[in-house]
């Protein structure tokens, strides 16, 4: 059930009081007790270390195109380089620490649904009492992961016995990274490419052919979802000679999103 009008966008800290009314077909009405909730900021919880420790900090995080070497900063957020991931794909994350302790707690979470909260199902690495300076594990990006913008990955190093949590201030260090999940998953690409649409050769230098079962306007997008070029494709075999902004992976798709092809552009 929805309210007749949306609740006003009050500032954080405002207390909202409300009741629920049920009106029957004969006009008979019942109402609930009065409820209350606080409006909270739509943001991530605070996390970090409680004091600089020259011999106990994260010194490297590696994941796909991300390979970040850092020092002892208690807490840091990194927006560049943007970590790029695809849904339905498997990746390996590796975390290294500068530490003189024999027992360390490592953990990493990605806010897949972009609700500004890290729950247990969003832990991509969880190794309490790891007892080593480098840890690594693999995970699969959910096929329904949020792709409308950047989401956050939180990496935590804490001291033995603290049981790593995504929130709070404890001995150690926390690093946050911005992540972008592409709109297109490998599984969907495999299905669509085999049916009615193909691009070749792949990789190419901008000279390529496209076979399509129908006419349409197609866009070429980079992996951040930015439209970089529009081309017209007719049913049958088409030949193109184009120039793209930079070498890398691009996606060719129509507006209905039922014809998709990923390709590698190798610029001279």
C-alpha cells in the first residue's frame, strides 16, 4: 500500500510520525497505533583505524584493473582508478598488509545493491585470524548487481580477535574503492551473439563487418556505459571503418538491448 502523496524529503535527524488507516467498502475505518522513524543520511557508515600504526596497515589491493599500492592512512577512499567488473563473471581479489603480527583479520565487501549498507551476503573476502601478510580469494559478481552508477568496495585490516566488521573504528586500517559494474554480462552476451548478430574480426583496428538479422540504429559504448559513437546497420552484412577514442573493450548494441556484441578495439 502506498500513501496518497509522497512523504516530504525532510532533512536528516527529522522524526516522522505516522499511522496506517484501513478503509472498508462500506466506509468503515480502522487505524493503527502511532509509529515513528528517524530520517538518516543516505550514506555509508563510518569506518577506519583508531591510530596510525607504522607496522600494521594495508599496502596493496588488487582486483581486475585495480592495483593500488598505499601507505598507513587509517582511512582512505579511492575513486581512481575506477575498478571495472562485469556481472556473471569471476574475479580474484588480493590484499597485502605491512604487519609484524602473526594473526590478522582481513575482509572486503562490495555494496552490490547500492543501498549504502554492507551485509553478510556482500562479503567478497572474509578471513579472520588469517595469520599471513597476503590473502586472496575468488568471487562471482551477481547478475543483478547495480549498474546505474558507481558502488563502493570496502577493504578492512584489523588485529587478531576483532572479527572484522564493515563499520566502526578499530585497530588497523580501512580503504574504500569505487566500483563500476557494466550493464552487460558474459552469459547474456554468449546467448545473444549466437542468435542473430555478430561482429568480426574481433579484435579489430576499427575495420570490421557486422551481420544483423534486422535494420536498426546501434550505439557503441565504453565499459563505463558512455555512448561514444552511433552507426546505422542494415539487415545482412555491413562493413565499417571507424575511429574510437582509445584502445580497449567496447560494446555494440541496439536500443532494444536484444542485439549485443562486445569487441576489442586495438588502436595503432
